[in-house]
C-alpha cells in the first residue's frame, strides 16, 4: 500500500513537471479529503475533477495558472483523514476540499487555523462549526441548522407535538438533533425520546434492533432519522424487520435518503422507503445544470448516479478558482514559509517542520468570503454569518419507485408548493396561513394523515387520578356498594372519550384519604410528576396549575363568589326613596335649585314673570325649578341663554325620571334580599372570619391575592358546616366556586350570593405537559357542548327542583349612584356656568357704557361701594322693550339692504306675539309689572 501511494505521488509530480515544460503554466494545487467508498465521495471526486478540467480550459480563470487536484482516500477512517491533511500541508496546497465528516472537520480546522490553509466542505455541515472558532473552515452547502428548521416546520405543519429522534452518535447527527430540539421548542413541540446509535453501525444490526424495540413501545409515532448515508439503510432494514414501516408510523429522513436514491438506487431501498418524508437540497433549474447532468454518464462511466452533493462539489472547486483569480489579480503570490512553532518541535520521525504556512492564506480566506458566483446549484456566496445564501430544500415523499416532490422549504418563505426562487422576488410571507404542501401518501399506503401517537404498548392503562370528595358528591363520588366512580365530572369525561376517533384504555384511581376533600393542587402535581397520567374531576384551571400541566377546554364555568346570610326586605312607607342613594337625592335637589336660580338671573331683566317682590321671586324660583320635574312649568323663558340652559336641564330631568321609574319598578316587583356583607370588597376591608371549602384554591387566592390573613380563614368540610357556621356566626361569609354555591343554595334558601362573581375560571381535565390527548379531548368537549349533550349532563346532575336561584341577593350597589349620572350633571353645570359668564360679561359691558365719568379721581373706597350699588341697581332694572326694539333696529340697519325689511317685519311680528302673550297672561303677572 505504501509503494502504491509513493507511485501515485511520483506520477503527480511528473505530470506537473510535464505541464510546466510543455505549456509553460505554473501549477497551483488544491487537495481533497474524501471517503471514496461512499456515495458522496465517489460523486464528489468525479464532479471535482470535471470542474478542474473546465477551469483549466477557461483562459479567463486563474490567469495563466494551471489548477491541479490531489484526492486522498480516507477509507472511512478518521485517522487517515488526519494523515491526508498532514501530507497536503507538506505539499504546499493552497486549499483543501473536505473533510467529508463533521467529526474530522472539528479536528482539521485547528490545523487550518495554524497553517492558514482554507478548508472547504460540502458535506461536513454540523451547525456547531463556528466561523469564529474556525475562521479557515467554510461550509459550501447549506448548514444542517436549516435542514432541522425545515423538519421542525413540517412537524408543526401537520400539528404533531412530539417526535422521537433516531441518530448516530457523531458530531453532525448529534448536533443536528440538538438544533432540531431547539427549533421544535419554538413551535411548542419537543423530542420525547432520543434513540442514540453507535457512530459506526457496520456489523451492529443487533444494537439497532434493540434500540428500535424501545422506540416501538413508546407513545410517539413520528420518527426523525439523522445519520450518514451509509448507515441509513441499516436503520430502515431493522425497522422493517420489527414491522415499524407500516400503518401509523411517520418517518422523516434527513438529506441522506435522497443521496442514496439518486446515486445507488435499488428496489430494496425503495421498498423500505415507501411513504417516508425526506428533504433534498434544492437547486434551481438552469442551462448549465442541465448540460452537466447530460454529461454525467460519460464522466462517471455509468458507475454511479449524480446526487445534489456532486453539484455542490463542482461549485466548490469553482468557488476556489474564482477566489484564487481575485487573489492573483491583486498581485499576491503563492508562497509558503516555515512555521516557527513546528520548527521547534521538528526533528524525529514525524518531520513536523516539513509542514509550512501558506503566506497568502488569510487573504485567500477573505477572497473566498467575498466571492459571488452563480454555479450549478444557483447563486453562491456567503452571508455575513458565513452561511451559503438562500438555503432551500425539496420536500420529498417516496412513492413506488420515485421521489415525489410535494413542496419546498426555504428560510425566506417556509413551506410552499412554489419554487423558492419565484417567491424571493415577492414580498416575504412566512405566516402559518401561507404554509402549504401537496398531499402525502404515508407508510402503509394510507392517504389519511396519521395522528402521530398511540398509547404505549406495554399493556398499561392510563392512570386517571380522581379526587375522593367528601362534600358535594354530585361532582365525583364512589358508590359504596359497587365501588364504581360516578358523578357529573365522570359523566362528562366518559362522554368526551366516546367521541375520540380511537379507543382509550384507562382506569380511575381515587386520590385522598376519604375523611376530607383532597388538596387539588397536590393532585395536579401528581400528574406533573407522572404518578397519574390524567386528573379528572372538578379541577379549577388556575395560573399556578397551568404552569406544570396542560388543561383541556373548560367544560363548565367556575368563579369565586361570596355567600352570606340574607333577609327578605319588607316594603315600607319610604320604599319610594330606595332607587337613589341619599347623596344622589341631595345632588339632584341642589341642581334643581341651582338651575332655578340660573334661569331667574338670566330672565330677571327681560321677563316680567321673573320680576316682583323678593318673596314672590323666591317662590317663583322654587316653583319653576321643581315643576320642571313634571315638565309643568308655566313661566316662559325669553332670553336665548335661559332657553339653552332650560333645554339641557329638561333632558337631564328626563333621564333621571326614567331611571328612577325603572329602578323603583324593579324594587317593588322583584323579591329583595339584603345582607350586611356587600361583596368581596367589604370582606377584604373588614376583620370578620371567612369560610372556605377544604381543598379549594379559594384559600390560596384569598391569602395571596387579596392579602387576607390566614387567621381569618376558616376551613369548612361540607354544606352542613357552611350552614351552621353562617347561621351561628362562626363565619360572616363563605367564599367558594359558583357550582358548589348553586348546589348549596338549592338546599339552604336563607343564604344568598352577595355581590358579583369576582374571579373568572372554569373546570377542565389535567394532562401531562405536551400530551397529545389534551387537544383531542378539548375538541371532544367542544363537540359535546355543540350537540347539547353537555347541557343534558349538567341538568341531570346539578339542577334541583327546590332551587333558590330565583332569590337574588341585592345590596347598595343596586341603587343608582351619582356615578351613574355624573356626565349629565357635569354637562348641565358647565352650561349654567358658561351662560352666567356670558350674561355678566354683557351686563358689565352695558353698565360701563351707561356709567357717568368720575368727577373726582381721589375718591376710592366710597366710589367702589357706590359703583357696586349702582351696578346692582342696573342689573335689577327691567330692560325697556323700546330699548330692545331700538337695538334691533340698529342691528337691522347694520344688516344687508336686501334682508333689512324682512328682519324688521320679523321683529314686529315677534313683538306683537309677545304682547299677545302678555295680554293673555295671569292677573298676578300684570300686578307685578305695575308694582315694578
């Protein structure tokens, strides 16, 4: 073997010398580290050699240099991969294509960092190969992070919530599955089990079968396989032997499966792959690609089929050639120098000093990053994160003897049935509504989508924890004779199970000591830690519990309410005052007087009906104010401001009158109950004792959310204890959930609900986190609600003939308060204030116009008092009608000529009408005018 290798190197040397002598071309060498026994190794070698030939025949590339390729066969050995890299470092290669596996990429990248020789790989696509840690390592095909993202989106598209990962324990597969777990968690999915296989599966079929037997007994039926193309068929063969490639299973294979089906297809592989979903790197169609595919049979001598990694191998060589062209065109030389560190370590048989540093390696690495080209695989350049641009995959469904494409995935648009290159020119839309795939034929030939899980095949039934209630047995109880667990909650659960499209083996297990109600939070915790698979009962859905388990859709409403002793309110002589609170009555009366005073002020100088002796004017104010309550006021308003205030006030009176009538009707026709407890607010601010049901979350809510001391909270075990404690004053009220309270009040009518329900919740069934049963049971509960069966079950268990529900507790909150009318009073008050401001502004203006000038400027205080008396006398003086007519004439004179006559005629008509009204008025109106 050593002799053959030596002959090979000598041959390469002679060819290089020959080319230099004949053509005068300087040679530039690149290396390739491949496992030539693998499909990707064989295809890659042929494609790279074809790329070298095409490059050397293109005079525009490399500018007078000849590109030579040296291929080293690793024979699937990591050690030989290392040896090959070391040999290349001794022969002054400017770049290395490879290694083929990610495990060796981690190792050889350290060598690249030291000697500044770029390594480029189209198959070592481990997501953890960081460009920061390995600046001289380049992945020239899309990173496996994108493949795992595509698989996660497929799982989410079909609404599965857990998968089993089957993978070999090598860096690329292991780190790929880790990335898959992260992407699934972003979509509220998870990997329920990781079936880890040895990194080398040759001659280990027994280990594969043993691990798959564990998988077969598990719940999930979504199996994701990530491994090398050489080992994938071994896993499928073991699964076929165990009967795991048939109905109910969903297999999602990585890009290894299309590699096999493209390069080395056999009927056996196709038979085992029926119904499997897989991903293949997407490459856009182009003329260059079609031409290369047409050349392939000649290039390979029909020895192997072309797969997508052959295209990436071809483009990788061209990427290096373009970068070298840029490198050389900028005046850089290809030179190597000794590594001082290796010189110190040199000597001995290892001859480490023979390895040299590529002086232009740093610049060539930058040129590789900055190269942009379009190859057989489409656009090819690196993003700022050093990923290949526009990663995308074909979504394949293996059917019969072909790979049926059912859609695409790209990081731009997600899942679609349109090619990614067509979607990239449109506005990005990665919404869930835009995700689409064509129909799939699943393993076993099924066209209906598998639900993705089954009950574990270990013969164990679902353990359903049921609270062993002592009080309120209508919800859950165990029959003393038959020991059958029954109740409202049990009937709802069993009715929902019957609607599931599959059978559910289960058994009920009572939780509690049988002496008092169990702690429901502890029951939920038992589900979270796996002691129970499900918890069924009157379990309230509260925040703390949702953090550790998944709840179904609520099947009944449940919130906390306050129960207190009530007494029937008897009618009395003052019942008509009850619709309004005392403060409301007081504010209403004040506004009646205020509006009366404002109207009097606005009408006093103009309207004879608001003039006369002080006693008459005071009675006019009172009479006018309160007569507006019945809209029976006889006094006419003359001023514009007065009419505006009166209209607004009459609207307020209408609303108040209507509200009073409706409220009084309610008080007199509905049986009323009263209690000293007015709701939860009065309980919080008081110091009385409060009862709660043992095991309920009410205790924690009252203590932690409402800050009521535990010393005030008294546990009660049964409805009888509720009644005794309330009747004899041991507690002032009981706080419990609405369904329990409804049953309690159906027997004890001397108590009632005080206030409103102060929390909103519901009862549901608790499942372990991410249990697939949760969604199906929620759907079944919705169906029960829609078809009316849930209501029938509720009426059968919880409706009682002697119910006291017709007695509704009331309290002061039923009375109308000032808060109910604050807006109306505010509008009316603002109207009154604005009217008075306008009125007094006009009065002051007129007063200063008629005020004689001061005779002596030295007069101060006495003149102020005189001026005030003069103003009051002016304000009290009745405005002469002739003066008003004169003002109108002056105003009409200032109007346009065309409208002057009509305006004067209108004024005369208005004056005549007012005189007619005055003549038809009451006698005491005329007397007031005469007295004035």
